[in-house]
C-alpha cells in the first residue's frame, strides 16, 4: 500500500509551483520511491498567497487523504499549513507534518495582517503528531532564526538545521525523505 504525502508549495512569485518547488517534489519522489504517492496541488494565486484562500484549498486536499497521510509545507506554504492545522485540525489521523524553510509569523518573525500569530502552535496541534522543522543556514528569504522561533512555539518538534543550504535546501530533500521513511 502506498503512503500519501501532500506537498504544499511556497509562494511569492508566479511560477513557484512549476519552476521552483517542483524540483523539491522531484527530489522527494526520487528519494522516497514508489511506496509513496506525492500529491502536489497548485495553490490559488501563488504570487500573493492569502491565508483564507490557501486554507480553503488545503481543506479540500485534506478531504482526499487517508488516515496516515504525511503533510509537507515549503516556505509560506508551510506557514499556512501549520497555522491551518493549529486553527482547525482535519478529522483524519496524520502521521507527521514537515515544515521546510517556513517563515514564522509572530514575535521575532514576520508581521502579517493575514495570519494570526500563535505563540504556542504546538499546543494547538493534534496530540502526538510528529512535527519536523528544516531550515538552511544560507536561506536568504526566510531568516535562519525562524526555525528557532518555531522550535520554541512547537517544543515537541524535531529540528534540522542544515548548514550551507539555501531556501530551497539546494533542491535536496534527502533528509526529509530519511525522516519520512523512519516513520514506518
């Protein structure tokens, strides 16, 4: 039986889905192999991500998933994903959530008129759901310090600080795939 992985793209520029984050999905598919089905929906208005619209799109994607699904969010897609899960967790049982280079919204992070800051996101997430955080030290889009802000807000999270890696983790999700395989 194949395991479902929902990959939520980043945003901020037209073409993010097809020209940037598709390379992350390709890396994940290579690393995970045929035992995993990666779902990679196009999010609405990727150049100007809006929480309410993306959350609504995510809820439709959650309805297509089976219990045991794995969720991955890159960049602002990760920020929206984790906040949506904290605000209104889906009915299905998730195996884990993975955030890659996600900007933190709140004290010390990015301001937002769109996403309500949450100091203790971890307390609002489904109980016993593993959370993994990945951030490259050479990220020029979401500051490296944001992974520490998430670690404070989600104290149960496993944190992977990747030295020398950029916002796209150099298009290499081998560490993410290794952690996904370790869930089995």
